[in-house]
């Protein structure tokens, strides 16, 4: 299968290798929104469009299938140089040693994440989480994210910024400026700011 996205341009062998940008975090933490923000800011994205937009993600999922098989085959990383790609937090561990990348790690109130996952499951006629399962998941997710952050902190080849979904919607200008600073202020802040749509903030932690 040809996974080259419509966003990709052919590379020349003479071109200097560029750092990869990865958007990561828990599912339903705002990773797709961040992909759209960075794309608007001027970063080309690596996505294949296999998973299309739907009611849960009206602006699309921005996924790239080979990412899911990184442990077995990481050759897709050469296609990601100079681009931004989405990768769930658990798959970060599968990156080959020495992979140079910037990581935008999305965080969100954990109960909101679980509410959003529940809503998605129910729309697909799948069983959602019970109250006990939700309570347990909050603890599990918190522990897994904490472990991942400690792992990332020990990686000299990975630059990481933690962006909070809730703050991004509450204080978009300040958060976009913080994000742009991470990219040496070379992105289009106004275009990134225009992407943020509070109407899509549908699962709030009461």
C-alpha cells in the first residue's frame, strides 16, 4: 500500500535531514486539534487520510497507519523528516534509539478524556465504561502518563513541550504564543489561533 499522503512532496537525496515533529498524548486529548494547529502554522503534516473525519473528529484524525507498526518497521521515519506526525503516547517507546524529534505532548483533564472515549464508543454501539472502570482508568492513565514523562525527560534527543487542552481553549493566545516559542517563533501564530474552535469542546469535567 502506498502510504504517501497528499501533503508529502518528493525528497531529494541532497536535502539535509530535518527534525521530526511528533504530536502525542492520550487518545481524545486534543492531538488531532494540535495537528491542525501546527499545519495551519506552516508545518507540513504526514497523514494518509485512511481514517476520515466523522462526528467525533469533524476536522479529521490526521493519522498515518505505519506509525502503529513502528516497533516492527520504523522506515516511515524518513518520510517524517521536517514534518509533523501524530503518535499515541505508548508508541513513543517504539521509536529507534537516537531519533531526533520535537514532541508536542497533549494533556487534558482525565475524566474529560474518558467521557469523550465513552461517547465515541456509544456512538459505535460499543459498551462504554462503568463508574468503577472510569475511576480505575483515571488512575491508570495518570500513572502511564507520569511514567512516559519521566522517560522523555531522560532523552537528550527529544525536545518536549507539554500543552494543556483545557488551557488552550481557555487562554488560546497565551498558549499559542508558548507553542510558537517552542518552534523558535517561526510559525504563523495568527493562523494557529484561528483553528481553535471552542464549539468542539463537548466533554467537560463537571
